[in-house]
């Protein structure tokens, strides 16, 4: 039997729920030579700020058991290059859902960038990153209190007509209260989780591996924690959730969806295997068959 | 970029902590380096291609951590999953007629394929290879078989010129129209500083994806940020800020 992989995200139909997570797939076109991008349900683009940023000094990658730490620090060409060059170029090669990921250091910056993304024809969803662990005095600071998360959400919503997803940090004591604050402030959806603040030390050199000392830990090892948070948030909010964190297989996608995710983002797994997303999508029908699932969206939040 | 399976046909110790790995599989491989999945490790290991022919790849690598240690223990017949077609390599066409190749330690490895290409184009090739000690020396005989002149320097003076590659270059009194270098940053910086002709250097950085989309290995250059894995690893001397 033909399996139905489609999902509906705020009225946008995705041909499958698999979306490469922001920061693990560049601006999409970097991978266009590797496989047909149209196999992807959506693409979340690299986090973008008002001004171009180089990011943090290198080394900014450290390997761990079951994952990796990155402290890239939002290297990006700035919002104007995103909307005028990157998105139109990707649109020529890709018909699916394009998610622009926006970061900022002030409410004004979030508003300005989101307004520009909202006005950009090729962008379908705006994902607001209030959870980047790699930049000082911005990003995660907004994501670590319910009040400031709500403040960013309301500010961004006041300038956007397109669906706005708020991307949440797991580095908080109570993710549910922050999720609810975003929902109450008008968020159309939530993406969770971003990376966990982590660190490695080179014991021979007696120095941190990462030049910036700390960075965001992601990869297979975080899957159970991310899944738990998706479960808690999806069962406490009415808006859709994009589940993210340690997803590496078609079974993980199904598990995330049973926990309550409407779509599923694949992050660090792309870094170790650039073909992870199309391979996962290709595996979904046989795993669904094995589990007696014909229509994928019917399993969302069933656990 | 392509993902392929290769089987190990040789994986043998050729100098201190240094192994020659010969892989078979696929067709002719493009790119400057391959990204090898080592079972049990999250990220791949980026290793320069030392030599290649259709269906066959030679890599020379050093054990520097747990991942390369695990790779060194792999037996012949083991199948590895490898990403190929990665990186922008040396440009043999940039040299008009006389090339100087300068390698430090394992930096000799990617210069070998370049030397072969330069010789196939009928160019004069001088190679200077620097090592710390005699037991670290690799590839000298292979270069001697194909190049016009090969000089070696060792820090302890056990073989060749005592000192750095720059000492060996200074003692040769020849002129070149282009140079290519790969090795430790301090060495490449010194080489770029002492040679007046244009040239290019192959950089190294801790990589994530190896294919230009994670932006983990970016460096600042005179032309703005560049990804070592995708825009490099080889960069023109005049682009580099160091």
C-alpha cells in the first residue's frame, strides 16, 4: 500500500515531515549537487542576523561520544543577502517548504529581520532562534525566561503575516512555561530543542578543544532528552511542534511524531552523513509498513 | 560529493605513527581529500589523497587521536564508507615551468599527486621535505622517482640539511615561478614569507561536515570568510591572513 507521508504545518502541506535543522544544511544550495533537494519536506536555513557575521574563532567543532559540539556562532551573510540572493537561488532548485531561521541581539533586530523574511516571497515559515548558545548577550538570553521569550514573540508577530515558529533552548529549568508564554504571545508553532551547552577539554594540551571554550552539544546522544521535552511541550500547548534533537533514523522520526511533533528536524546527523535526510525519508515507508501505519500524520501525539 | 564504499587493501606502518592506506572501490575519485567514517566515532576523518588511479586511492595518515588510532587497527578487507569529491586542491596550471613543492611532515602526502600532475605537464619539479627526525621520513623515494630534484631537511640533522625546510630552500639557489606548500602553519607561513614568487598553501582545520555546509572550519581571508573544506583547503598565498 502506498504510504501517506504528508503533514500539515500551519496550513502548509509538507510532502514528508523531514526537515534539515538550521545550521546543519547551510543555505540549502550547498547540498544541491549531492541529491535532489525536492526529497526534503522542508529546509531550515542557517541562522541569519541583521549584519553579516564571521562567527567565533576556530576550532569551533569538537567530537563527542554520540554527538558533537559546535561554536560556529551564527556565521551568516546578513538578512539582506539571505532574502535577495540565498532564498531566490534556493527557490529555483527547491519547491518544498523554506524555513528562514532568524537570530538577533535586540528586539529591534529580531523585528527588522523577521519583517524582511516575511516580505521575501520564497520563505514559507519564519523560525525565530531565541536559543543560540554561541553568542553573548543575545540569542539564548531571550530564550531562558518566559517573559523575554514572550516579548520577542509578540514583537516578531507584530510584523509577520507568515507562520512564526519560536525555536526553544533546552538549557532552561522549565521548558513548558517558556513554550506556553510563546504560545500566549501569539506564536504559530514551536521548534525544540536547540543544542545543549557543552564543553570538551584536550587533556594533552590542558585546554578546551573549542576556542570559545563552550558550545552547543547535539547528536544522537541528546535524543531521549529532546524527545522528553517535545512530549512535555506538545502535551501542554495547542500549536504545532517541530521536534528536533538527535534524530538519526526513520524510527526516531516516528518516535518524535508519537511524542507530539508535527514535523521533525534532523540536525547533527547531517554533519556526519550529508545524505541523512533523504535516506531517512526513503526508509519511512518500510518502517511504517512494519508498524501498521498508513498515514503518518495520524500518529502525531498519539502517545 | 559522492558517498561510496571502499575496501582496505593495505594499511601498513611506514614511519613513526604514520600509515599508508590503500583503498579500492568506485571509479576515479575527484577532490583533494576524502572524509572517512570510522565506526564508533561520530564525525568523519578528513584525509588528503596522496595518489589515485581508477578504482584505487592511496592515503598517508598519522595517528593523532583515537579516531586515527582505530583506523590504523583496521584490517585488510574491511569496508569503509567514504565521502569523495571534496575540497579544492592545488592548481598545477598556475605554474608556468618551474615548481617548488615544500612539505612538512605529512604535508608531503598531498604534494605527491600534484608532483605527478606537474611532471605529466612537462614542468620542472623541485621538492623540499622537512621532518623532525629520520624515523618520521616518508615518501622521499616516491618523490625521487618522479621529480627533478628532491631535498630533505631534519631538525636533528640525522638526514639531509640540518634545520627547517627554509634552510634547505635557501641552500639551493634556484629560481621558481610558482610554489606549493603543505605542512604545519608556522612552516607554511615562513615559506610564503621567504619566497618571492606566487604560490599556494594547503590549510588544515577541525572540520564538521567536510562539504561546505556546516561552516565549522571557516577562516578569515583577505576576500572575507572562507571554508577550509570547500573553498580550500588550498588557498593562494595572497588570500591568506597570517
